[in-house]
């Protein structure tokens, strides 16, 4: 499966199959949440949250690819990511794009 954030793939003619997406909502446990809140007092990277968001993006991408594979897609073009806070310490990540077949 080819994944790109452009609306074309050089040298390929594309048949659009439709929009596909994958999403997840992730949270850290209360212990991690407390230790990360202390970090805001001194500054610096919130590594536990950074790891959480990287994991969430990977899972959302995997779910998007599974949806595209179910349509018989060869690739997903114009991929985008969005995130939003659901509650304190929890975030939703969504990956979406257009599933395409090579013609």
C-alpha cells in the first residue's frame, strides 16, 4: 500500500474509490498524567504524551489502511491527520485520505 500526502502518484493513473479514515482515542494512566503535570512546572518535552500521540497516529493510519484494503485500493492519496482533545489527558487522532486503484 502506497501512502502519500499529494493528490497524485508520479507515473500512475488513478481511479478514485472513495474517502477512507481511521481513528483512535488514547489516554495515559493517572500515574503518567501526574508525572507529566509536574513537568509543566519546569518545562521541557512531555515525552509520555509525545509517545502517546505517535502511537495514536500509527494506529489511526493502520485502521485507515485496513479500510482502503477492504475496498481493493492500491494506494491512499492526499492523506491528512487531525487531532482534538476529548478530555484532560485524552486525545482523538484521525487519519483520512482518498483510496485509489491504479489503472
